[in-house]
C-alpha cells in the first residue's frame, strides 16, 4: 500500500506537468486535439492524487491534513476538484491555463516535503479539524479559479467580459462561503481544545485578513456594483494574499499551523 501511495503521488506530479504543458500548447495553437490531451491528463491527474490521498487516509487512520506533506497534497487535490467543477458547471476550460501550472508547482512542493505519517495530536482528532482544514483548502481552490477568471478577463475581448466577470464573482463567493465555514468551525474547535476562540497567532491574523478582504470584495460587487477591471484586479490581489497566508506565512513565519 505504501508503494501505491508513492506511485500515485509521482504519477500525479508528472500528469500535472503534462496537463500544464498541454494547456499551454492549447493556448499557443488553439487546436482541439491539444485541449483533449490537456483535459485527459488533467482528469488522470485528479484521479491519481485522489488515489494517493485515499491510500494515505487508510494508512494513517485520519484525514490527510496533519503535516506539511499532507496539507500540500490536499491543496493539490482541491485544485483538480475546482478545475472540474468549473469546467462542468460553467463550461470554461481556460482556467486550466492557470490552475494546472499551479497544481504542478504544488505537486513539486509535495514531492520535496517529508512524507512520514504524523500521528494526530488529541486536540486534532475530531471532525472539526477535518472540516476546518478541508473547507479552507477547497476555498483556496475556488479563490484560485477566481484569480484565473480575472486574469482571463483582463486579456479577453470585451464580448467575453461579462461571462468571465460572473465567473470571477461566483468562484470567489464559493471560496468565501467555504472559508467562512473554516473560520467558524476553527473558532469553535479552538474554544473546545484550548479554551479560547482566538489564539492571536500570525496565521489567524492573516486568515482573518483573507476573510475581511473577500467580504469587502463581494460587498463591492454585489451592493456597490463594482464591475470591470476593478473586479479582476481585486480578485488577483485576493489570491496573492491567500497564497502568502497559506504558503508564505506557513513557511517563513513561526506559527501553530504546519503550513
């Protein structure tokens, strides 16, 4: 079973590389066969990372979110999940130009992270831990899709702008709902585990910044009718803050989270 996890993980890495290159080829040549290859590889990538995480869960006895390796692998899974959600729901394949290279970057980080199984601390051995972390990861994935839609908006023709603008808003909204669930459940979990709703750690502060930023972004779009390039640039900024909070703060600053 250990070999199956490793093989699936390595397959996911190289399938993400292939999918990313195939999407970039599709961008360059605009030919349907390139898209077919790209999406086939993206599907196989999602299947492979799903198998790797499923085996990891069986081996460890808990959701694969207990250390940096598992955290990154779960984020890589969420990227694949969000790509296919948006592809099916909105029929928009061009977010693959951005999400598949992102998946490749995350998978390379997975491949260089220590893969040993870390037992869960008693305070983490609860459904609230899985909900808190899992909803945040999928929320990050939707913020990534919003970023991809925003970038496409900035380089697309005006006639495609309205549909892409709606995609930017909707995916940011889904990400915000999931991230709100993560924040609320995380607060309840912290209170039950440590007797306080808020630990005033650097990760918590940056996470709150993400929540406030996207709350303002969605408010500006939905109530103040912010439209056009402003929406796109705010989405790009929001994703930059999100990635710094997830990867930058987790790696470069001391905090209570593994990543």
